C-alpha cells in the first residue's frame, strides 16, 4: 500500500488474517505470540479474525499470514438482488475515511477494488455485490476504479446469509512473497507456507538446520528469521542452486548436493525441514524409492531424536519410507494448495 502509516494502537480493532486452509491454528498461535493482548479469536477455513490494540508494524510481523485486513464494519443485507440497494445507506453510516486514515492514509482519487465472498442463498452473485459496492464507493468518495494489477485500496466484503463484514486490506500484494525473495523455481512454495513449516520445527538457537530439496531457497530464507547454530540448504540441480543463492541470507550455506548422498558428517544435523518432491512439476520416476534413499541418508546425518518436518502429497510413500528406516512418523495436518491436498508430517529419528 502507498503512504502506509502506523496507528498509535490505542484503540482495539478487529482484524482478519487469511492463510492456506489447514494452517489456521498455527497462525492463531503466531498472533497470540507476537500481538500482546490479542483475543476474541474466530476461526474458519483459511481465516482467523481477532481483536487487538496494535499498529501496522506489529501486524506486518506476522510471517505465516498471506493477507491482513482491518474489519471496518458489520452490517445486515438482505438475500435478494433488490437488497443491494441498501448499500448507500450502509456506507452512509460508516466512517470510512477515518478507517482508511487510521492505518493507510487517505488522499483524493485513490483507485479502489472490491472483492466479495458469499455463502448462503442469495438471488445476486458475488459479482453483482462487488459492482454495487464499487459503484457506491466511487460515487460517494470520488474514488477511481482500479484493477487487480493497479489499485491503491482493496476492500473485502464477506457475506454469510444476511450478515456482511466490510474490511480494508492492509497488506500489499508482495507481503506474502517477501521482498527478499527474488524469484521462484518450479514447484516452489510461498514464504508464508515455508514459515509455517519452520515454526512447526520449533526453531532453537542451537539448531543445525538443513533443507536438502531447497528449490528457491524459501525454507532456508524463512529459517533465517530465527537464531541458529548453522543453516544449510542444497539441491541437486545447479540452476536451482544458483537461483536459491539470490534468495537466502548471507549466513546460509548453499550447495549443489544429492539429498540422498551428502558430505555432511554423521549425527551433525538437529532439524530437517523440506518441501519434498511430489513428482508433479518436477518429474520423479519412483517417489517411494527416492523417499527411501533420502530417509536413509537423513537417518545418518540426524542426531538422536532429530526431526524432519516434511510437506508432500505422496503420503503413502513417505509413511512407507519412514517405517522402513525406523522413523516415528506423525501426520500433523492436511492443507489445501492449488487444488491439491498435501500433508505436513513430523518424522523423529528413534
């Protein structure tokens, strides 16, 4: 967002955070940890709302969140298309400019967009509602009409049956991708997903950390937000390693290694976190065989009780490989990602 300013944080407001469906509890825990006094949590699929007195800088410290919204107003709207004519009355009662100024800063001719989600039986579509809100915002406040690629303000309206919430997006498009990450390789995960995986590993300052399938280096880049003894990342593809080297921190060691045969010393690693190959964007002839060989090497380099946090949609292959290599294997959660449903596992060296 342009001209963003932090509030004093003196007045409690309600916020909405969106994330990959399946990670709601992890995001709630991060909010409680980083935003003191946060409470009144409401959790639904891919969303966590909460109440807090905080400024914009505090909100932007949330690393597992994809987007953050300031919930401006709750109101009722009928289920019929004719009920959209209530929108001028709704907006008349809302101190919208004050809300914009509180976190972002108002100026004339701001270009706006409106996105609507709708659950329930209505005779209008989400596009009908979006057009109705946008038309009234432009008319009442002299906003300009923006586009997905070019806008200053993004409003969100969530309608469930006859209850609606109007929210203002506080985070720019690049928020969830981090300005430090320059490019993504095929099959890469977003930094927000990588950060969840890192948090699930319970990062400690004495960790010797390793990502053996680093891709764009995103997981290692997110691990660098926490203290560690050592951060190592590698990939078998030299072109991918060159790309990842642009994205990781200066204190990260990056190598071109085969994950199934590394030069790391035995029992030298405390934690492995990785987005394992799924055999989709990057073709793998035999996923089960790859996982078998990788976990055999992981067993060698991990210390006793060392653990692996792994993301994959090849659950059966990973479970089979874990059993074969005598790892304790627990499926933590299943998420929704690009139409697929991969799972997060924790594997512990026995």
